[in-house]
C-alpha cells in the first residue's frame, strides 16, 4: 500500500477547535458544529453523524458536511455499505484506500469521490446501536491512535447528545399521550391544590360545569359545591394527606353535589387521589354526572326493550315484503299511501283479515320522514286486557304483581317513529280513553307512576271490523274513531283484485322454492284457472298458506299440488271450462250474432286473464283456447279487447 497522505498530524489546537465549536451547542446545532469542525480540523472532505433506524435498516443523517456545505434530508439503506459493518458488527471500521473498489454497489459514494473511510458506532447505555459517526476523505488514511482517540471522544459526546434527544422526544411523546388521555376522558378530571383551589381541568370538566377553563382554574373549588359537599371534600383531603391506612386514593361515598354555571345542581359520583410534585401536594378529583349515567341506563333499557320487541316480531312477519299487484283497486291504495306518507297524519286502515293491512302501515312508515326511527307494531287482540295498559304505556317497578323491574311501553319505544295499532277495534273501553289522550296530546302516565311522559308518535291503526257499528253498539268511543279516521285507507279483498292473485301466487311459490332448495314452480293454465275461480275468504294470507301447502305436497318440484292444497269446497274448472267455454242460461238454446260475439269476447278475456295477458307460448291464452296465436291476436284486435287495470 502506498504511503498514506493523511492530514497533517492533529495537535491540541485542532482538538480545541472541535471542543470549543461544540461545547455550547445542543441538538441539531451541536451535530452541525461537530461535523463541520471535525472535517475542517481533520482536513477531510466529508463528515457526518447518523441515527440508526433498525426497523427499516437505514441510517438517517442528523448532520452531513460535504466540502463546504451541509447536505440536508439524507437517509440511506445500509445494505452493501461500509456503514453496515459499523452498525451490525458494532465496531470501528477503517478503510484506508480504494473504498469504491470494495463497495461497488454503494451508489451514494461515487459522487463524493472518496478514497478512504472511517466510521465508529454510537452506543446507548445498554450498548444498543444508536447510530454512527463517520468521515470520508479523497486521500488515503492511515491508522493513527490519536485520530482514533479523538473519534472515540466525539463519538461518546455525540451518543450522549443523541440519547438526550431521544429521551426528550420520548418524554414529549409521553406528555402528549398523557394530555390526550386526560382530554379524551369522558369523566371530568379536576386538579386541586392543598388549599382546594383548582389548578387544572380537562375538557370533560369544562363541559360538565358549562364554563371556560379560566372560570374554573385558580378559583376555589368550594364555589362549585354545596356546603355539605365542600365539608366532605375537606375531610377526605385531610384523610388522604394524613395517609390514613396507607391511602393514596379513595371512593367518595354517596358522591358530591356540584353546581353548573347555569345555576343547576347535579349529583356526581366521585373519586379522590393524592400526588406530590416539586414538594407540593395536589389532589385529583374525578367526577361523573349521575344523571348522565341514569340517562345512559335508561337508554340501555330502552334499547333492550326495542331489541326484545324486534325479536318478538320477527317471527310474526308474513313473508311478503311489498305490495304486489297491478289491479286498479290496488293502484288506488298505493296512490293514497303516496299522498299521506310524507306527513304526520293519523291513518286508519280497514279491510278483511289477511288483506295486508300491516304492509300498508309499513309502506306509510317507510315513505315518511320517520323512516329512520322505529315502526312499533301492537296487536290489540293478542294482548290480555289486564296487560294492555302496561304494554302500551309501560310500568314502574312494583306497579303490580310480577313487575320486577321498570319497563317502557310501546308508545315510549315508538318515540320519534310510528306505532301501528293492529285490530284496534278489540281494545277495551277504559284503555280507549287513555289512547285518545296520547293521540291528542302525546302524553301518558306509566302504570304505577304519577309522572307524565311526553312522546312524539305517528299513529297508524287498522281493523277488520266496522268501527262505526261498534260505536252504535257502545263498544268503541266515537271521539276516538274521529281521531283515528283522519285519513282512511280501505284494502280490497283478494277476490276483487283480479289477476293479482296470479302475481302473488308466483311470488310465494318462488320464495318457498328458494327456501327449500327447489326449482321455481310453474303455474300451469289449470293452476291459473283454479286460483282465479276460488273466492279466497282468507285473502293474501290464505293464498300464501295454500301455495306453501301445494309445494310441500307436490310430487314434482316444478309443479304445485293445488288439487290437495285448495279447500274441498272450492270450485275447480273442468278441462272443458279451460279449453272451450260454452254458453250457459241461453234460454231456448238459440244465440244471436250479438250473443255469440259477447260470448267470444268473454271467453277470450277470461283466457287472457288466466294467462296474465300472455297471448302465445306455453301457458298463453292461445294454448288455453286451442287457437293459432296469430288468429287469436286478430280476434283480440277485431273485438276491441284491451287489458283492464
């Protein structure tokens, strides 16, 4: 190796320059002065000090001096560099010459034109690597004990400063976390001194007392307490100060009563703890408004009640979600729903059992401004008369035998939403008076309570009975009928809805088939005729049951066993009824041309209804009538037959 041309031998003047240049500095300034003075005193081109980032295996320069300037924001991976040996093997590394030949993959070196390298690790107190101190030179370096000694001295000084920076950083981070912890606490935290003056508060305390911090801090906390609570606090702080039984914190029995800025007193649960700082004694008081806890418990009870209600009603859903049909009578109902839903008008829905009155109520609620809130359903006929008042309006604990806890009624659960009173005609007279009050005034008293509660509820009622007739019989209040019958909606029976029965039947059949993992059944022409000829006294609910029964008893998963599913007394059309309708009650048997035309028109219309106005193809009207589809289409046009809605 050629003779090294290292800098002129370091003397004490060079060492003094480095010491004097860094002695008064800390932090970033210290590192800047360290590398600048080292490079100048030692005559090297580059000097830098770094922080080790082990999770990324990178070194981040705290200061990097190149030539006559600082290089900012310099960070690099250590893989394949001389620095990697320094930080991973934790030792001094000297490369006296040809550093570029040894580390050909280190692209960051090449622009600096280095020949030699010297690096030394910076240690934490536990010998963990913090970073390193290094120099690069454009001339060869040689081993020099004095150079190594100086490097060790300033590496130790740099490590100390880096440890201090990290300690300050960790301390600042912990302080920030502690501040965030205190400020994010839901409970009010009040710091008071030995004289019971407030020295600090968190945001929850500001919110609890309803005033800015400057109206709490540096003021006697006695101003925020009743005299009794103030006396209690003085006694307890003395107990803690005396370290009675080794106490450093305690629970305040029965809490304290505090005063908001608004002048309102409130009871609060409280804990008190003692700490000392800089030789002074402080207390931490943590408060929680009992009223807020009671409100939270009340909300929890309400949510539990809502959950219980929802669970109890899930099994009662009838399986049809929407109003299905194309008949004119159903369209009128849908139009009425669209008109009345956006407001808060009370609605009375009438109709036979099983017509879907609850679906109408759900549609009204779903299209109303209250749709985001609850729709609470009450079947007035399914609740024992003795329990109806409690079911509607709730009860207090111990209000009657079996009332083991307080319970909210259906009107309370429906607050902000809609209540659906099904079979309202079955309600007892004495309860009708209380219902009238809540409909008119929005207020009631729970059973066993003298407190009046107020609710905002939209009422939708339904019945299959003639309420006007019940009024005449004296079993229904006339004033309640007037209050409920603001907007009446009559749901037509299924027998008046024409081919809607076929749409519903196909819907139910498809749904039940999916549930059972079966192929979707096909409604044949005979099935359509049977469904259209039956009177459906049980309406949509009966149709649903018949379709499910027909699917269960069918031998072929693609067909329905309506012969068994329909009641025996139902009228079933014969093949001749389906294929070729004939004239009945024709008097002497002679038909005029007009009679024949009317008979043809009636027969075609009936076949079109059975086929859901499908002319050609399987199950179409042409197949039912045994006609060529083009011929049937011509006759439909000639007779002026149009689809009736």
